[in-house]
C-alpha cells in the first residue's frame, strides 16, 4: 500500500531503560542509565540528527503554508518543497481522502459507482505535523519519511478540516479483516481511472533514461523519477532491488533495466491491494511487472519473469515491437533541401513526402535545419552531451530516415512516423545514431562522472 500520512498514527514517546533500572531497590549505579544524559552525549558526538519540528497547512490545490517551523528560510523551503512534491492534490487528494474515510469506518453506506464516490464531500484543508531531521538518522520506524538532502522529513500526523476551525484525524484500519471488509462492501475500490497510456523505460545504471513513446510533457519528469525509484536511486539500491527480484544475492548487477509503466488518472478510490506504485502530478503509475527485463552486458536482455529466456523485440509491447519487423523505406534528407529515396517509395506520393519532410526537418532553411538537428542529437545522446553556454553543436550535412511503408500513403504527418537512423557531417562518412557518440561530437562529450571513474558495478 502506498505510504500515506492518513495511514500513520502519531507514535507514543518511548524511553528505553535496562531492566535493572525499573526496580526501586536496585541502587548499583553501574546498572542504571540516564536516558537524557545518554541522548545528550550522543548529540555532542554528532550521532543524533538535528530536528526541526513543523506544522504545515495544505490546500486542495496543493498550495503549502508553514504555520510553524524553523526560522531559517532555506530549511523552510526544504520542508515546503518536499511537501509540495509528495503530498497529493486535486483529484488525487479527493481519492486519498475518500479512501481513508471508508477504511477508517466513518463512512456509512456502500460506494459502488464513480458517481457514488464523487458524492462524498472532500475537505479543502489539511494540516500535517512532522519534523525535518538533518544528520545521522536511526533505523526506520512506523513514521512516513521523505528523503531530503542531508536527512529526511518525518511525518507524524495529518488532520483535515472543512471550515478551518474543526480539525479531525482519520485512523487506519485496526486489522486486515477490517480492511478486507471495507473493500468487499464497497465495489468502487475496484474501479480504475481513465488510461493515459503505457510507456517503456530503458534505464542505464550510469543514469541515462530513454522513454518510448513520449509521455505527456507534464508527466515526463515525474515518470523519470518513478523509474529511478522503481529500479533504485543509488548504486546500493540498484543492486539490492535487482537481487531481490532475482531472489539470488550472488547474481551480477545489470548494466541496464527495462520496465513498462501504465499511467492512469486517479481512480475514484485507491485500492490498497492494487498495483499502483506511485501517484504524481495527478497520475497513477503502475509497473507492468511481467515485461521487466535486464541486461548484464548491454546486448542480451533477460526477462525477470523467466530468467532463462532472452527478450525479443527490444522488450517492447507487441504493438511497438512490431515496428522493428515492419518494412521501411530509407530516405536521405540534406541540409540544402534535397530529398533522396531508396527503392520502394511510391512515385505518386514522393512530391508530398518531400514537402512534409522539409517542413518537419527544416531542410532548405539553414536556421531551422540547425535547430532541428541540434534538438534531435540532444535527445538521442542525452547525458552523453554537454554543450557550453554560447556554443552550438556541429550542423549535419544530411540525415537518413526510415519511414514505414504503410505510412507513406497515410494522411497523418510523416513527422509522427519516421525514425532517424544515421547522420553525416560531411556527406561522406555516415554515423549510426544507435552506436557510440560520433567523433564529430566528441568535443561536446560530457565529462565522466564519479561513477564512471569508479567503474560500473560487476
């Protein structure tokens, strides 16, 4: 179940003492411990975090206001940004509140349809209490934590209000039986939100992430963040999560991993036993685990579902994998506007195709061509390139494109179907866009990271 402050109850303060200290007749000082003194000693030694308590108010829109907290503006910004980035708003908050209301047992009646759920009023205001802990952190507890630079934010309690005066807290289910009963009595738990799409992510241990097809622009960054969390944001987590999936702690660490995510608008109610991994930017992110794969060498891809089987078709869904099997026609587009076809192009459509390719690539217009090729090269090589401010990438003389034969007579714009395959900077030497960084771009190669210097995990 996705962690939510609604499902967390404020823990009671607990003091730990040796058993001998509980007996009033025990007077041997060697067998007693002053817990406050021990805490002070650990703090002086730098073994305890510096804690900054806070209380924040959130509106349904996602706006965050700190009611009380640290005086330091930087620490305040850390808290506010973390809450904005993790706490739900809009339709997602509606879904979270209604879910918590039903699971707490405070909602009477049965919710069967989306209309039933939408009829349940949702408060506009929330207040969250917690603390920003900077420095060494102890072992994990029952609290929900949000990692931040230098420490973590620990969430203790969440309250809600319809009028800003009366504040209430919803409790978590007291037992698995209560949880299952709530779900069985409310069929709306099994409704799904509208499908946004499925997106395939190839994530390299060195950091690069490639996503196909392109997700909505407002969800791209969130999807990349979810991919990192799913695969592991650090070297140790990358290794640990892979070995957990393999159920073998001696297997080698992969160079890259592939996963498919299904994105939907938030469901009316959040199913605690469902497949949703994260909710970000008003969308649910669910991994399609049967399609997950990994590669130990960058060439051979292996399925997590069937470790002995290699993955075909680039580990893409059937509708995308079929792209690699379809017949295509090669087209060369030159910076000066020339367009040359290989055999197979329908002659009665070449005029229209030339016009569309010039419009899509900017060929024939030096500035538009330079802008298009720069964007294409930047998207293709991603983090491998670093262009200093005030400089520009070399402008190719020509590009080779592959166009599916079926698309040549399709009324839809060709820009949605062609795939760039090769680039030439002199009209003679051709560089494979799916290979290493072309020599002509080495002057713009990004410097190696610390991870590159240390070498990848074996």
